[in-house]
């Protein structure tokens, strides 16, 4: 089950909804910060889940006049969703893959390469942190649902810890390799100056501003 499928099932687990309601909730709760899901993807995923008998639908009239599909979670979908969530919560974050695997092989790179790529990593993460913090400030209320609070506060805490570790590591790396900072400064600008995640965030914000597509 993909993250997008799990998210849509979890929204239907709260109560049945029209497709456009799911679109609106994904935006309102800032869930696009964590999952890659486009506007048209929601209806594609709903149709896929319906074929898999995890979701059922029926046509109901809408305020716009034309009948639209009203989606509900099936008993099978509820069971699969619960099992998946339990699996996700039970397992600790994996170690030895992704970023950690890169750290385990720092010796393959030159000191200046390590400093450059981790500096960019830090800048990208800082941009992500700022985006999520801003979204959380907009979401945060006295009646914010516990699962939304948990999602934001955990993500923010993890990013704060990662940023603190990177600051300490980069400071120590500069002491060990005093020339890396000057090499980075004097290096020709052949790479984009805007961090990748910053560009992704801008694209995401632009998508959020677009009018929602009508349900099929």
C-alpha cells in the first residue's frame, strides 16, 4: 500500500466523503508535505481502491446539481488499513539505508565533496523545516485533532534533531579539513543556487493555489 493510498483510506475511515472533500482535507491538513499526490491522482486512487474492494461508492446529488460519487470504506479496507498502520507504528526507523548508508561511505569522497553535499543537505532540510513549521502554525489550534498534532510535532522534532546533528558535524568537519569551506566558496557555480526541496516546495505551493478539479 502506498502512502497516498493509506492517506485516502484514513480520511475515509473518519467518515464517508465525496472526492472533492478528500482533496480539500489533504490541502487543509498540509498532507502534501509528506505524500506525493496530485489533484487528479486522488480520483485515480479512489477508483483503484474501489476495484480492490477496499472502498465502495454510490452516486448522490451535490450542491452543484450533478450527481457525484460518495465514497465509503469497506470492512476489508478498514482491516487492511489498521494492519498497515500497526506495522508502521511498530517498526523503528530503518538504519543502514538511504542517508545512513551514505554516511557509512564518506571515505569514498573527497573532504570538499562531503562538506559540499552535506551543506546542501542542510540547506534543503532547513527549507523543509521552515515550510512544515509554517504549515503547523496555520494548523495549530486548541481543538487540533491528536493525529494531526502527532504528525506535525514528530516531524518537526526529527528535523530539529537532524539539523542540530548536521550543524555539529559540519563544524567538526571544518576543523578536521580547514580548506573545505574556501574550496566551496571558490568553486564555480555549476549547480542551481536554490535547494531542490525549496523548488519542490514552491511547486507544491503553486499546485495548492490552483482551483480543484471537479469530481468525475
